[in-house]
């Protein structure tokens, strides 16, 4: 199923809804509109005549959906619109009403202003701040973000931050396996944030999503991270792949932990998820690989904010453990 296929790459943190299979007496439903070939490319002459605002709006919808690891089907169900309508919106050929856009924004967990692209025009102060930040490079913007975080309550001393290691990245990157090994090498406790979230909620990640929704899951995720930061002065944390989808939680993580992005190729992610016993991606491998690449494309810019980057592709486990340990110890000044 589409939602399950996508969720399998991000673990249970990706929103999902299972659609019933068609009966033998009922005509099969058409393929999902984001399946390969379901929405044919717009001819060049038609593309040239498309409204630039609608094209940009569609690109924002696709980007937000990919960043949150949601299928088009899941967003359509949550927004109470048809998949075809949402597909037209994403491809810049659907002139949606303001009420439909509001429903889509709610399904994507963002403001209508963010969806439309006007958040920085909402007040004079926003306009003045935008003017100060416009045309700055990534290094300057990073410095501004860190100073703003300290100004508004995320201040922490460098030593406390350096003794908390948070591993980020998509499922299958090696966060749990290498995280446990890194914790042993450093003599630190090791926790998986997903398990801490389940303790808070009193149920599984899947049940949180099914019973309470994605917004409730994000609240539990933030509470679990806040408690981990408060309890552990030294720790290695394996985080859920979608933690970068919530800016407030990700800011908290960046402010209080030394972050390490564990990278892997899409093929490595796919193989490792299957090796863990989850064969759902293999049921529609091309479609699943397309999903995986979209998620990585949507989140890579956020994962890249990590302090360190470590590529786990095409390396045996023990050499990866040794290389990661050396890199982290060097960054922390542990020799």
C-alpha cells in the first residue's frame, strides 16, 4: 500500500493510512496519482502557458509533502480532497479555492501563509527581518539562527552540548546499531527516542498516529527530547528520521546536542530496511525507491545542518564503528 510503503522508510513516524483492497466484484481503483506515469508530463507548449504563481504553489506543496514523508494519498485523505485534485495542484494546473488550500495546509501541518509563500509579509517586523537576512549566505544565516536561538531561550553551554550526541538521518542509515556501539566506545548511555516517545504515550508509534494523529505524535516527540536533555548530561540518542520535520524540535536538538547525520545511498536504505525483516518496500520496489528519493531530497537540506556528517554506505560494520568513533572523538576533543 502507498502509505505503508512510504512509512517503511521512515519507520513509524511517517503518517500513514491503509486503504482497503478492491473486492473481486468491484472494478479496481485507478493507480495513485503520484505513482509513476499516473500523471503524465505536461506538454511543453502547455507548460509555458501555466500560471507562475500556481507552478510555485505546486512546488511548495510537493516540497512540504516530501519533507514530512507523506504520500499524496495520505495528504488527500487528511485534507478531504481527491488525489486527482491534489495532483493537479502539485503540477500547477489546478486553481484551488482558498478553502481547499486551507485544508491542504492543515494536512501538511503548516500555515496557509507558508503554503502560499507569504509568511515574511505578515508584519512590518517580518519585512524588516527579511530585508536583513535576504541575500545572506548559508554560513551567515546559520550564525543568525544560533544567535536568535540563544536570545529566545535555547541557550546552552558548549560543554553540555558536546556531551550529548544525536544521530539523525533516515531509517536504515545505522542510527540504532552504530549509536549503541558509539555509546559503548564513549562510555555514555544510549537511548532510542522512539522508545521514549512510546513510554510517554503508553502505546506504540503506529497507535499514536492511528489514534491521535501526527500533531499529537510531534508533541510526544518534543516532550521525549526535552526530558532526555534534562536527564542525561552525557548520552548518545538515535532520533526518528522525521525529527527534522518539526522546526521547533529540530532547533532544540541542534541547540542541546552535537548532531551527526548518518548518510547512506537510497539502495543502502532499501536493503537495510528489508534486512530488518520489513519486506513492504519490496512489494513495489520502483515506487518505493521513488518515495525514498523524494524524502531524502526533501530532508537533506535539514539533515545537512548537523555538526558532523558520516557516510555509512558500502562499509562493513566494524570499520564504520571505528571511523565514526574517531570522527566524533576528534570533534569532541577526546583524542
